[in-house]
């Protein structure tokens, strides 16, 4: 007999010593299982919170799209424009992935929930492919209790939250985040998705357009295209042969032709699979566990049982989709990619490994095959000129490689042109390495497992807080029945447990044979072959590929070791920390040094009722300045050390700039083994060109951080420049440049920055300069230009578990390395160009009535998406205008999304954000669409700005405005939840040379002075061209249009009256010369 109250169990005894949250698992009478997480009660605040407000940098890599609804961009952040056109090739503003990354800093006064259902795209009916994804969209579109389609989104938006969803192979998740005080009503609205959704016919059509837009956005993504080829070439009849995205053809045209009513099919799918027993819920809040349990019981306890298969709602899957077990022969798949690349994937189909989570035997093989040291696969391939980068393992990210159907173990290699021709020889090296691992007389090495285990234990013992929404996403995923995770292991799932089980690891090697191999090679060199008869086009994305059996002669060669003299086991990790002591705190008030030029050094309330001190300037020489702060909040044995080298030579000419880019690549290549070892020791570092500077950042356990810093800087000042490596790095940089702007929204960003940044080099100029650069040029740059004494300056920050003396000693060791190198700098044989500015500047846009239009075509001929970004330059301003800009962003997000995406279905990417371009504030509205011409998008954005949103602002109640102000203030007043979050805040102040370590406090004070009439006045001045401060009137407005070469093109000037047409920029370079500078 079913009980009438939830059954519950506490997990507190199984959490990390560094984790002060409380956990309780409850099972409702209807079978739904929920994990309740109460944030550290001692850190809980009485007021509402908001999403993470750290100043956001645009991400450096394009996120892999998943089938998910578009996340709202943070209401409270300012996107910093980074100008490094080679590294910043991604932008997730309004992106379609909810995977924010487990490293994201936590939001201590925020609540979240995630419900994961144990069914995904592999259960789609074959005649309605993409149905699970379509259903995920529709469940957000109103319920019987809350029928308005945007009721949930509007509620979340008002209280600083957002929602998202994602459809994977065997699961579908729904999640939201909101200010902690509003969790209960949000949970009730959320539960109605699964109690009584409406499936309104008019919403079905609109969301079908959203699914189609999502599909079109992903069409040029090589990862997605390859995955769809994998689906198309699996064993016939296997559920792996899915089209998870769905589009208009699969969800409307094909079903209609077969007489299928898609709404009826959706409801039937929902009723069959959305059973409470298949649902796993995680709720994170600051209320008591008893209260949250009661709310979950009251709301989610009403979810009805499924009409079919209530005891087993997850559909069973056949065993494995690939390999000899299902009669497939070893195959070579060649693919023509969209991007310029040479990538090879070698796959082996393994049995399901979900139950092996304690030992994770694949991790041993990943380390033994993937280490970057002497005698590794990487080293051998680089020596032979066939490959530059190797990744090894099993991905657990989206369900395609790790599920109930089996596991795909992969070795991924970035090939050279020579490597493409020698693909079979490359695979032979891999089989030699497999043979080396499995046939050593001494057997496998237990110390390798022990070292990996120690690394996971350190990460567990000293874990940092994560975003509430990431906690919920991860835990609701692991609760799924198919994972078979003991509830006592939920919180330590990533920790390797027990002693080394060699037989379990060897069992995997039995599957990693030539007969069970699939090789996939993506290379743009295959473009000339794609018209051959053996090539075909994949059904949905149109990717060109060929599939052929691997010749028996090649298989026989792979079975025969070619000699293992070059191969070695990984060496023991020199960076594994031995001490985890937290040093004694020294009173910050004993530091008498100031914070730096212009610094705001006074202390500030840290949100815990304590006074937080700013970093102090503790060391100054002709070469460097060091800011230091000892950790006074987290008391973990970790330190962050950031260094910013100002090297004017980087931007003296485009030739020197590309030399610097190549040299940094050579340095990173020389440090590959160090990076790998550091990562396994829970240390990290990054070395990259940022604007006019070279930034080197470190984080991790204090005990070994100093050793890592010294190794990296010794390599940085004198990295080897060898002919083979130079050629590889130059080719790699050339591919990066050519791939940089393939995504229309990224090209729009690039064009905007090309116009706004005073000092910048275009992709075209960089490619031309790169073609002429020789190895001797890079050597000359390193030896005679880069490290010339008098040019180099260093700014540093050490923050964490370090004493002042230790921080200064670390700085002195870095200074010593730099000084020694500068003494070796060769005299100049050619005149040195004049120095460029030591900091980046932004151009000032002109005042115009209708803006200026910068238009260009997409890079790819088959691109169907067009991107439009409208950028309004606000200018250099104080905290009050910054506060108004943040308020405008927060208030606009939800109506912008609702009007342009939900109602008008302009496109999948719709967002607005506040931008900070080298100290100059701006505001952007951006849309990427495959269904509307760029001119039409621009007209609709203008209509929203001048009519719909203006009306929204004018009708905003004083109470609602006050709620937005209070939400921002509470958010800006919240304490940092991680040491890294606090470091990032200080580092941004040092990098920008503003030294405003407590800018949030100033914004909070400015928000007290903000009024609704003041916001409307700013809105009019910034966006509507009716400001009174400029005698000429107008706004500083830039329109950037990137037109898809395969899209319908209707120019904006043809859609508006002549008086409303913008100023069209004919030549970006020439027009930029006419602009003044915000200096």
C-alpha cells in the first residue's frame, strides 16, 4: 500500500568536509524521487538574490549546442569586450546550451530546481523525429493553473531568475533559477508543467518555429553534423539512429504525409513516458529542509501516474549501436567539415559502464594513453609530424557516448596535413600504445590509479561551491535509475573509490581491437572528393561523408606491434601537493601600503557582516607592481596568482602581432605536459594575449603553485622554436583565423569591435602577415623585440592562502626570470617603430538620427542564418549611469525575448546585454535568424525599442520598478561564494586600471538614487535619439548586419523611408579614420 507521506533519508554524512549544505532524499507517494539541498544555513541571507553578477567576459570557445531552450543572459552582468580576435571565437549570449560549466561561481542567495525525466530523443517515434525535444519546448507554454504562456518566465524575470530545458538521448531536463525568497511559488508553477500542460495549438506552431530556428542555428556546427552522421551509420534499427533536434520537416511535413496528428502524438508520448517514477527532482534553496519537503509534496505530489508503463517508463534500448557485436565491420568515415580543420576520431564500442562509476576503469586508460609527456602518443605523433593534440576518454556530456546502450571510448587527434595522408599510420601508433599498456611484464601500474584517485579525493575534500542551478542539474541527472548510483555516492560520484581493480580495466582492452574500430577523419582536404559516387549527404544536416570498410591488410598491420621503443608510461606528477595547511591569518589592517593609483581602498561589508579589505600594493619596482590579499573568507589551502605582462611590441605592427601569437602557441605547446600534470594535481594555468597584454593566470593548491609558476615563466621567456613545431603552430593559427567568423553572430561581434577598438588588426591583414612570417622572424621577435628592457612591465595579484612575504618572494622569482631574459635581449638591427598606447582605447561613435550601418556577408556559402546587432554607445560614465544600464538590461530581457522570439519567432538567439568596451559603456540588442532577412530583423528591433518596450517602461508600476532595484541591490551586495570569484573581481579592477575593488558597493549606492523617470530619460537619450545633453540630438548607434549567403536578403534601407535610413559604411577601415577616440 502506498504511503501518504514522503519517505526521506539524509545524505549529510556523505558530503565533503568543505560542503556545509544539507541534503535530504525524499520519495513521494506517487514515486517521484527528490533531492533537497539547503544552502549553508550560516551563509543564508534574509533577502532575495539574483543570478551571478560577476563582470562577464565573452567566452573563448563556442559552446557545443544541445537541444535546449535558450537561456536568458544574466540580468546583472556587464559583458567585457575582449579584443583578441584569435582566441575569442565563441559567444554564448542567448545561446542554446544550459551547460554553464561546473566551475561557475556559486550564487549564495539564489534558489534553483531541476527535474530530469528518464526519456529522451532515443524514444522518438520514427515518423515524428524530434518529438521529445518538441515536447520539452511545449511544457513551458502554459498549464491549466497558469495558462499564460509567459507567466512562468515573467515571474522568474521579475525576481531575477530564468528557466531552461534540454533534451538528451535518454533524458530530458527542465530547470530554473530564482531569488531564494520566491522558491515556493516558482516550484508550484514549475510542477504544473507535469500536472496539466495545455499543449495549445497556437503555441505548437510558434514553438515549431523555435525548434526550426534551433536546428538552423546548429546546421553549420561540425560537432553536431558529425554526431548526426554517427546516428545515421549505427546498426540498423537501433534507437541511436535518432534525429534529436527535430525540424519542420520531421515534425510537420512527414507526419502530415502519413496522417499523423503531431499534437495527439505528443500527448500520447507525454502520457506514456512522463511518469512520476521516471522523474528525478533536485531543489536547492535557503529555506529549511522540512519546508522544502512540504512544498515538493504539495506541488509535485499531484503529478498523475502515466497511463502506460508506469513501473518502467524508460523505453528499453538494444545493447550497442556500433562494432563487431552488432555485425559491423571496421569502417573509415571521411567527412567534409564546415570549418578548416584536420581532426581524427578513433572509436571503440564498449559495453555499458554506468555501474562502474566507483572505479572508473576508463580513466586509467585515458591517462595511460593521453598523458602529454615523453613517450606519449602525442609526443610520437608530433615527432613524426602527423598530429599536434590528443584527447582520450569517454565523454559523459550529452549521452551519445555514455548510456544504457553502451559506451564509446575515443582517441581524438588534431592532425596535420601529413597526418591526414598517414591516418592509418596514426592509428597504428595508437594500437602500439594500447599494446604497450596491456602487455608490460610488470602489468598495469597501481600507482597510476592511486595518483588519479588522490586527485579526485583532493577535489572532493576541498570542493568549492557551485551555481545552485548546476548543483541541481548534476544531481537530478545522477538520480536517474539507469545510472544505478548508490544514494550514498551521489555527492562523491566523481571520486574514484577502492583499490585498483586491474581485471576490470583489462576487460576494456578486450574491446579495443582492430576488428571493433571505427575511424572518422574530418578534413577540408576532402572537399575535392565529395562529388565522387561513394560520397553521400547526411539526411538532416546535409554533411558530406563517405563510409568504407578498412582493408584487411591495414587491420592486420594494426594487430602487429611496430616496436614500442618510443613509448613510455606517464611519469609521476611533480605537482601533487603534500601539504594542505591553511596559514595563520595576519590582520589586514597591519598593511599600510595603498591600493594603487586611483585605487578605492576602503573596506566594504562582505555580506557576512564582516568588513572586507581590498588587495594592498605591497611591492613596487621599475619592472613590476604586486597587489596582495590574504584569504579572509574561505580558509582553503588554495591560492590564485595572476600576472599581466605589458608588452608594447605585441601591437607595434601586424607582423609583430602574428609573431607574438605564434610564439604564445609555441610556449603553450612546450607546456603541454606541464598543463596535463597540473590539471591532474588540481592546479590550472592559462597563458594568452589579452588586448595589448600577455596574461598568465594560476590557481590551485598553495603548496605546489609556486613551482608551477616558475616552470611556466621559465618556458615563457625562452620557449624552443623548432622547424616542425613552428610550421604546425603557424598552420594552426591560420586555420583559427579562417574559422574565426564562420558563425554570423560572431562575425557581427568581430565587426563591431573592429570599428570600436582604436588599435586592432583585421583578420585579413593578419592572414596576409602570417603568410610571410618565417621561423627566423619569430626567433627575432623573441630575442630582440619581445623582451627588450624598458618596454616590459608587470602587474600581479596574489590572493588566497599565502602570506605577504611568500607573495613577494613569488613576485621576485618571476621578476628574476624576466630580468635575466631581458639582459639577453639582442640589440635591434632595424629601427624600432614608435611605441603604441600601453592600454586599449575605444572610438567614439557619431550622433545620428538612425544610426550607422556596417554590413557584410557570412563567411560560409551555405549559411542560412543572418545576424543583427544594434549597439548603443553610452560612453564613459559614473556609477549612476552604470546602475541605470543594468536596470535597463534587467527589465528589458523578458519582454524582448517574449516579443521577438516567442511571439514573432525572429530566431533562436535573442538577447540584450550591457557592454563594457575598455571602459566605455554600451548596450546591445542582438538577434540571429534563419527565417527572417537582416533588414526585417532590424525593423522589428527598432519597432520593439521605439514602441513596445517604451510602452512597457511607461506602464511599469512603481512597485515593480522598486522590486527590480531591490533585486539588483541585493545581488550586488552578496558575498563572493568562491575564492576564484573574489579574485576575478579584484583582477578585473587591476587589469582595467580602475582599481575600483568595491565597485558593487558604489553601484548599490547609485541604485538608491535611481528613479523610474530617470531610467526613462536615460532610455530616451541612449536608445531613442531624443537626449537633451547633445545639441545635435541623435544617438550613438551602430547597426551590424551579417547576411547569410544562403538566406533571403532584404536591405534595411529598402524597408524604411529615406529619412529613416541609416548611414551606410562603405569601408570600415576608411570610416574608422574619421572617428575620434574615447581617450
